[in-house]
């Protein structure tokens, strides 16, 4: 949905493995590959020039500290960046340090890689152990859970729980549950006074099993009964609903791999229900995959720049939208100090290309991109490889994006509730004026 002179894979998840054999290393093969590849990427792809000796010195110091924590005193290993055997020296230093400390070499290999990643002096460049990498991925692309596909909140009037969102295409959606429905009981257990966490546990269960619900719906005098079969459900990164005056509300929580598809579903449903304008909520969206942000931006923008990317040793590349924009409704974008990274790419593109006004407060100011590289043993390294500019060539790094309409968020705000969300309220007023002006 966007064009670029070279492959867009550099901006998405990339898989790179080091060249050269590692079988003779004193470290296990995959772990040695982790070390070699991390060093190679840090010295060759980080967007500023890196002093290789500084990386190795950091690794050496970290090995000494790690050994000390295990009760072993070792001299700082000597590792020379100009040596033809730099990687062999690094491997040997890791292996000998681990042996002195009587721990597995993998632990010290991770210590060395982490130290080298920190040595570049960039807070976004970091090493992930296998467990940390799984957690990182789950934040952007959560694992499926077995349930019916609803989000619930406490319902103060009834002291029960209420459906705040029904995920499209899930058992709850197919069964006809609605946002706003109050769950009176779950499998016969009354929900009055029940904590949301406990209600959530009752709704979940083994895929294929049934859950019986009694539901109270506004305007319906008697409760409704549902028997719904649980299945594996993907937690959403996009939630949406229709607000008064046929204004659609779409909240993008993160830019995961599946977010563009969820976004398209949201827009399709809202259009089917007569949406005349849209609020795109990017508040508290810390970013994610750049490709996903560009794909969603291109839904609004045709034949205009989306972002300009500057990489080390390369000419700046401008990524343009094609001529297939699918959304032609008036739109406003909500932003705040936690709108960052990929979400700032989308906000900046919509603002610079004149598609939408931004409402809220200044964004976070992360104008750099990272390339995430999985490593052979399940770990990963994320390296800042590029600097980006908005379509008007604004550098937002450490500066943020100023909204067109400044609206502060009160402490007692309830995001998404127009009566308790001043920023959303301002967006709705602006869109209502646009709708009125567009009437024949």
C-alpha cells in the first residue's frame, strides 16, 4: 500500500544470521552465532558510526562484573577490535569467564551482548534474552487466548460487569452480544459484586467448551440467555465503536503485524453503520512495526509522502503512498505524550499531508527506527538503524509533534467516554462542524 525504492523489509522484522562457521568456538554454536551477529550488526548497521573497541571494552567490563556477582574475581579479558581473531577472542573471554564463575556460558554471552548494545549510547538499542523476546512480541502481537472474544469492565449501576468491547468475528460477536450488555451471571454464578478479573477467568476456558451467560440489555425488560462455545481468540490491538452523530471512533493500541487487518475491519463495520466522520485515537500508543503504521497511514493518503528515512551510508529515502486511499471521511487524530514512534509516523503523515488535525498534547518525540533481528537461539537484538522525518521534513526526535488543537487531559478523564474525555469531546465538536459544513 506504499512504495519504496528498496525492500521494506529493512523497516520490519528482519532475520539475519552471521556468516562464517562457529563450530570451533568454545561456546555452543547458536550462542556463538548470537554473539558474532550482534557484534556485526552493532558495528555495521547502527545509524551512527560505532567504535568497535568501545563495544568490546564494555563486554570485557561486563564479564568482570558478572563474574564478581558469582563470587569469582577475574582480570578484564583482552579483546582487540583490530585483531584478525576478534570473534575468537570474544568467545574465549566469555567461555573462560563463565568457567571461572561456574555458570553456563550462555548466561555470560548474554551479558556481553547486552553490554555491547548499551555501549552505543542509545536507549532504544537493546538485547533481548529468549524470554524477553517472547514478552516483547506478546506486547505487539498477543498470543491467542481461549474465550469468547469480549472485553469487560466494572458496571457501577449494577455492581456487576459490562461488555466494553466485542471483538469482531469471535464467538461473542456471532452470538449477538452487544457492547453495553451487563453480564448477570456466568455459568450460573451471579456477577453482582464480582471482580472483573474473576469474571474474566470464568469467561475463559478450554476451546470447544460452552459457557452459559445471562445478560441484561438496555431496553429489554428480561435478561437474555446465551450459550457460547469458546475458541482461540486473538486479543485485539484495535477497538472501535460508533459515537453520537454517526462519528466512528477507532483506538489503535499498538501497531502489531495484524493491526492493519483489524483496522480495515473496524473501518468496514463503521462505514456499514453509516459513519460520517472518524476519530483516530493514538493516545498511549507506544508504536510497533513501521510497516503497519505506513499501511494504516496509506488508507487515508494518496499520492503523497508518508515519511522520509535516513540510514547510515545511504541516501535518504522517501516512502510515498500510492493512489489507493480507501478512507475519504473527515478525520481527527487524538495524541498525547505517550503517542510515540510508529504512531508518531502516522500522526505526522496525516497532519503534514493535510488529512487530519491533531488534538491533545505534544507527542513523545521518537524520530528513530529500529530493526529487530531474531538470533539463532531464540534471543534477539533491536538496533536503531534509521532516523526519520515527517512528510514536510520535520525532525521530531526529542521534540515531538505539536497538536493543532491543544487540549490537556484532566486527571479524572475517562478515555473514550465523550462526557469524561475532554480531548475526545473537542474532536467530536470539530468533526460535527465539518459534517455540517459538508451538507448540501
